[in-house]
C-alpha cells in the first residue's frame, strides 16, 4: 500500500512540474516562422520583453528594500547574476563564429530562459512586488 501511495505522489509531483507556468511577459510564438532571420528577430524580441519585465521587477523590489544596505546587496546580487547569466549562456551556446546563423536565436533563447527564471526568483523572494505597487 505504501508503494502505491508513493507512486501516486510521485505522479502528482511530476504532473505539477510539467504544468505550464503563467506568462511573465508578452512573448511571441516563433515556431511558425520560416526563415532563420525571422526566428532570430523573434527570439531576440522575446529576450528583450523578458528583460524589460525583469528591470521593472527589479525596480519594484528595490522600492521594497528596508534600507540602503539591503538595496546595495540587491544591486550587487543583480550584477553578479547578470555576469553569471551571460557566462552560462556563452558556455552553453558557444562562440558566434562556431554556430552560424542560428547563434542569435540560441543565445537570445538562453538569455530569455534565464531571465524568466530570475523574474520568478525575485517574485518568489519578494511576493509583494507582484501586486503591492501596481
């Protein structure tokens, strides 16, 4: 009986993990585009959209910080996160020269994914930012 209970629990967890998260920012569907140039532009527009919402979220969180030290800590954390994001995507995607015309789409996709995760992280750590200041 315990095995069945744990199996059902694992199935429930797996289903929840694959559930779609609500959209964090306006995002274009790039899947139906025909040319690499169009796919690159679309992917980079999505990255820019995520970046805009990240910047807005960061500004809201800054307003909630209780003192200057907390603001400085957040600023330093965000700078470190940007460096890490860029490094991780560069390591994952590689050099432009080695990838050809798909590089822009892949790099923008990586940056967008990591930025979306950062938006979620900031909203989770500071849930009041979602609706307190709107």
